[in-house]
C-alpha cells in the first residue's frame, strides 16, 4: 500500500506514541535501518536519557507493531542578554526508508513542537543535514541561519614559550568558572550556557567521543577532536586573547602527531581569533550542517534569527 500524509494521520494502524524504555531496542534498530550504521548501547542511553535541564521530548511513529519514525528535542539553556532562557535542541530525526516522503517527519515534528510549547520552551534550534533542512524550514517553519563560519586554519608562526600537555578526555572541575572569564563570548547577545552541568554532560559523559584536551588553571581550556584527516577545535575558553595563539599552535602540533592535514573550527565572523590570524591565515570551508532556529516566544525573534548575534563553536552541535 502507498501511504500519504493524510492517510497516515487518519489511519488507525499508524499511531504517534511517546517514547519509553520498552521501545529502546526498536529505536536502535530504526537508527540502523535509517543510516546503515551501528552505535553502542551507551550512545543510545546517552541520547535518550535526561539532560541537566530535564527529560527530552521524544515521539515515535508506530505502524502496526513496527517503529517507523522518531523525533526528539533535548532541553538546554541559552544566555540571551545574560538571562537564562529555556529551550530545546532538536536532534536525531529518523524515518524508516520504506516510509519516507509520507509526512511522518512533519507529523512527529509538530507533535514534539507542541510539547515544547507546553513545557514553556522559548525556542527550538538544531543543526540539520542537507537532507533534512528543507523539512525544518518548509514544514516546521524554522529559519535557516547558515552559513556557519567554518574555517581551516593555516600554520602560523606565533611565539609561544611553552605548549600545554595534551591529555585524553580529561575534564577538570569548575570549568564553568573559567568559562565566565572568557571575555570574547560576552560580545554576543546569545550563547549556549556552558556551566559545569552542561560541560560535564556534553563532553565528559559523551560515550561516543574521546576528546583531546589541554588545561591551565585559571587561564585556558581547549577541546580538540580528530575527525578523518582533520583536527577540529571543538570548544575553548581563554582568560586572555593571548592564549588563542597557544591553542592554534597546539592544534597544529596535534595535527602533525596524528598525520592530519588540517586544523578546522566554527567561529563567529567577528571573533578576535580572526583578527589575530589575519586574512591570509584562514580558508573558508563549506559546513555540512545547517543551523536552524524557531522562536516560540516572539519577543526573542529579532535576536534569535540573526546569526551575528550568536556565539557558537562546533561543540554546540551534538555531531562533534
């Protein structure tokens, strides 16, 4: 039988249900059927469990006894003009290949968005693939804020007296306190709140990524990740702009040690690191993700829908 969106919405054999742990194995199977990739159970436990800011919103599409669709939003905080604002990050939308282009994405997306409004979320944002961005913008009324400023950093000769020791997946306590010293982020009206709860959950507890980290008490913290032939600067806090030089030189040293060809990062176009590097030290790259936002509270629309108001790094996306 060929299914349409109207058919799925009215047919009794299709039901939108709220996720619970009895559907864990079905979600694991749907992920494999959708992406042809296997992930550990730890990965799914992390994705499906509570965040520091509450339980995720997860709805499934069930056809007869089979789970054929999945849509989820995780709660987190933004700082908007230095005030805490609760919202959600949409992630891991899935539709079984046999059921695509039938409206399941839209039906589940609308359901999760309705629940987000009930929970008083002020916004929903996400980082979509080229395959799903149209669904968010055309069907769920999100605005695409791309292009993300994605750059490759050429090797630059900076005079750095001492390079830090690189450790694997080491996260000291009180990183949130160091983040508060990071002056560059205060230039931007909007940023994801990187307090200790968020940093522990986002990085330390992430079972899929084993990051390379560098830390100097009260001075800086760098988070790097090797991906294919690139060293990615995923996140960083510095108490002085001078330490950005330390980060860049360290990243290139790691790249050399891991036989990587480049160092890359996401960074706002007005960030001080770009002035430090100069025009000839960076190459613009095309991001494979699309940054999209929906303002559920209209008083934040003008701020949220302008990418120049955002402080962002790769760490804001759950892909890195």
